[in-house]
C-alpha cells in the first residue's frame, strides 16, 4: 500500500474535540499523512458553549493555495468539514480545479444537526455548500444536512457521475441507527445499535475514520462500516460521562481503529 496524503480543511476548535483536532490524530493513526488548512480558529466549538471567539481565516486561503501550487504540492484526497465562509467554498473549488490529476474530493457538509443549522450558518451557506457537494466524489451528510441540501430548492442539486453519498444517523427502526451508502452500485445499509446519549463531534470522528480507512485501500462500504464501529465505540465509552459533554474520548479507541484496518 502506498503512502497517502490527505488535505483536511476545517476549523480548529481549540477546545472541544471536533474538526481538525480529531481529523489530524485519527487520519495520522490510520498511517496517512494529514495536511491541514484551518478554515477558522475558535476558542471552542459552537455547540454547548457560549461566548466563544471566532477568527475566520478565509482571507488566507488564496495565498496558501497559491503557495502550494507553486511548490507543486498534491494530495490523494481533499476532505472538507466545517468551513468558515461561503468564499472559502469558491477558493476550495478553484484549488481543486487547478489539479490536472484530481484528488478524491470528500465533503462532509458539517453545517447542522438535530434538524437545525449550526449558529454560524444560513440558507446562503447551504446554497454554497450545494456547489461543493456537486463536485464531490463522496459526501458524508447527516440527516439534517441531507434534508437542507436536497430539500425544497435543493431538489435540483446534481451530483457528479459516480458520486456516492454516505448518510450517517440513518435510522430504519426504533433503537437502531446506521449508515446508508448510496452509489453507482445501489444502496448498502449497515445498521448498528443507537446509544441513548449522543455526543458532539462524532460526525467529524466518523468522517475522519472513513477517510483514513478509504486511504488504506478499504472499499466504500468497508470504510463506512469501520468508521461506524469506531464511532460507536467512542460514543459507548462516553455514556454517562456528563463532564465530557462536549465530545468523545476518541483517543482511547484509536488502537481499535488501527486493528480494524489490518
Ligand atoms: O463538529 C462540527 C463542528 C465543527 N466545528 C465547529 C462547530 C461544530 C458543530 O457545532 O461548532 C466550530
């Protein structure tokens, strides 16, 4: 297996175990080089904290991309998560289009959960996110994000030929949830137990493990299952841990992830 390089583009929530602070360790644990581009720097993530600071780094994107282009830096995959602005989506698309040999584009729309958009986002952002999803090889929405992207005015969204959707939190019966992979070969479903207490940041844990597994040569369905089992183990470990309301102790489960990749 050749050594792979992923570019993760999402925020740094300095405290809170989500986005870059989970993507970097998880993808690295998978034996994959992980370059990062922080979309914004926040003191904490925006779910369950108040008064957090936000520094949007959109303005830095063009110069960073220009530098990388001059250096001829290439990636096997670009994985996007929580972004800081609509402008960033245009910058990312320009950068992606600049490659003759296109990296795999994996888009986690990371803009909402439990039926609502995160505080920073509105319908203009949803519209911009549709543009990015239309170029994606793989998108990883949760139910809320899927509804915002495909619902009402999004019904005309056209995915790239051969693109796949990995839908997380796809429950088909009480007490269980799962992952639904829809791609050129049809629909594949993996069901697992739904634990009573959910945790923030698990979408990012899932997407990062999925990208790491995919870069290890796993098929889409295998990667979807490995990421689900890993995320479930992280959530199980967090059950009843009220002090750790903001995320999961994913670090403790990394050996399990590495084992599953063997
Ligand atoms: O996990 C998604 C996420 C990432 N980054 C920030 C967030 C959230 C969800 O609320 O607030 C800053």
